[in-house]
C-alpha cells in the first residue's frame, strides 16, 4: 500500500544528506521510502562517483552516462541518472525516480514539480522545491504511513541541517487555509457589491418616483365680483 504522507527538505551539502540518510536508516526507515534528487553538476562536485548507466527503463533517455553514487547514498533504492526535459541531467533515488520517469508527472505540470505533485505536494510548494533544486539544492524526502513516523522524519531532517522542511499533510492544510481565506474574502466582496447595487437601485427608484409624481397644484384663487 502506498504511503500517503511524506516529509521534504533541502540540503546544501553532501555531509548533510549523508547524515540524514544514515540517521533515517538507523531509525528504521526503509531505503525505498527515501528519495533524493540533485543536479548532476552538484553530484559531480560533491560526491565521488562511478560512471554507469543505472536508470529505470526510459528514464535516462537523452542523458549521457548515468552515475551511481557509492557510500551512504548507495544504500538508497534505484539510484541513477536521468534527463529532465528543459532542466538537464539529474541524479535521483527512491520513489521520486519513477515519478520523474513519467508515471506521476501530472497532466499539466511536468519535470520536478510534476513529480512532486504526483507524490502529494501541492503545486505551489512543488514549484518552490523545483526552483531550489535547480539552484543547486539537494532534495530529500521521506515517505511514512503514520503521524509518528512523519514526526520522527521531520526531527531527523531538522537535526541534520535541512532547510525549507515541510510535510504533505501540512502543505495541504496550509493550502486549504489559503483557499478558505480566499473564499471568505470573495464572498465578502460579493456581499458588499450586492449591497451597493441594491442601494443604487433603491436610490434610482426614489428619484424616478419623485420625477413622475407631480406635486399637487396650488388651489386657484376665486375672485368675487
């Protein structure tokens, strides 16, 4: 059964990502519950790499040789290289790999944001993470099936230096709150507009009534002869 909760965070260093993966492994999280995504430029700079094609079928189309990262990150499920149209070559591992390969990229939004939307991240949040990854950030996500696991994953990400931490449940709640506020604002504006229109109509009725109903003519004076 798919796990419907996930925690996301951005790292700026190799050490932070490796520390997080180590801590998550020690806490009992499975390798196929953890996703990592980074630009190939970042991976080449930050990691000792071995050139090798190891991406899901179809995922590496248009990419050069894939990269397999050893050490701590080598424990992650399905780590390999793939090309994201319009963004370039990336290294990915875990559930996000299959999402980027096309299964969960979404009908209207593709690339990194589309994959994150497929993982349950609201569109506005997904686009923010996409921008951070494109600027050199390393995205790490952890899937969980209970609020306890979600809390534990967040604590680990915070402790290992992740930035921009959020969870799918929080993001959806925040998005829902924004929608509620927007809905209430729109309803208030509509009520005010309708009230103004009613007042205008009533004023026009009064003016029209005063215009068409003449005042009584003064009584004619009677002159006695």
